[in-house]
C-alpha cells in the first residue's frame, strides 16, 4: 500500500485576515495583492475594515463629496446658495459652505489616533444647530450621522433647518465593511450600524412625511453610501434684489418710521 502523506491544511480567509492582525505588515502585503473589489469582498467575509490604497483613497473621498452636493436645490450654482457642512472636520467639500463642528483647529481622539485640523467656522453639535427653521438652502454631512445616538431626531432637525425644496446630503459608513458599533466604547466613535436598507426603512417610517428620498447608495465603493433627502415644497433662494423693494430712508421718514433721537 502506498503511504500518501496528508496534505497540510490551508489557513482559512478568517485566519489570514482578522481584526487583530489587519494592520500587521504581512496582512497588508496580502491585501495589496488583491484588486479593489477583492479587498471589499474580504472585508465583508471577515468583518474587517475594507482597505483602500493610494489614489483609491482620493477617489473615495471625491465620490463622497460629489454625492452629498446633489442635496443642492437644482438649477442653482453653489455660489448662489447658503450651504452648511455639518461635522466638517478636515473636509471643506466646497469653499462656499459654512463649516460647523464640535472641534476647531488641530484635534485628536487620543490613544495614538492620528490628529487632523478641523476647518470649522463655528463650533456646535450636529443635533442642535444654531440656525432658525427654514434658514439654510442645503446641508451636507460626511461621516457624521453614525456618531449621533438618535439619528432619526438629528435628521428631522436638519430637515427643519433647511428651506422647503432644500436638501440634506449625507454619507455614512456601511458597517459591514467597517466595523460593528456594538463593540465601540470610545465616546467619539460610532453609535449605530448604518446600511442602505436601514436608511430606506428610517425614511419610510420617520422622514417620508417631510422629505423625499432622492438618492441612495450611488457611490461605487463599499466603504460608505450616500443619502439625499429633498424637503417637500417649492424652493426660494435668497435674492439680494429684494433690498430694492424695502422702504428707503426717505420713505421711512414719511411714514414716521425713521429711527432717530427724540427731540429734547
């Protein structure tokens, strides 16, 4: 009888790539040999953060920013509009947007995390913006809503702040290609697990009475997905020419409405 030696067992994908060894040099070398689509498939199969390299990182960021800008009311140049970038971090998206964030200047989460410089013009909370209802034309928020403990209420707040016909454009991570927020213990980390199906459900149950779901899941990368909600109603942009229809100083004087010192 021929003695056939038992072949060594090949390690499984889950043994080759795990959350514990993802950033070790041998794992990164293995992943770099795969295509972008292959790395996304590995992330889904192993429950690890999908890895993008080189120009792919720029491409992902550009795709996210282009997607959220579709929240702009159609028919207008961005320079004609008042847009708000909530939780802007180090991503301006466009120079005309007003950036608001909890941090300003250089900031780090600590624990060895990389630092970045926040571009915020104003400091504030995403769920409590310092703007009156129907005052902004559109809002964008990149990787912000997943940090909110009550995303339903925060989105309703944003929809309240934008004008009728205005939009809210967001990008959130697909947790299946990033990580499970149920394991997060850091106070600045994720607080729920977004997926496109969940966002469709949240819209149907909580936001559809206020806004139309105009776009969802159009980014060609698995890390994140976009959502654009359009608030019901016709849009009216700010019109500086309306100043010409306001009463002049002469007209105010004739109406006895001119503000002046009272006679002694």
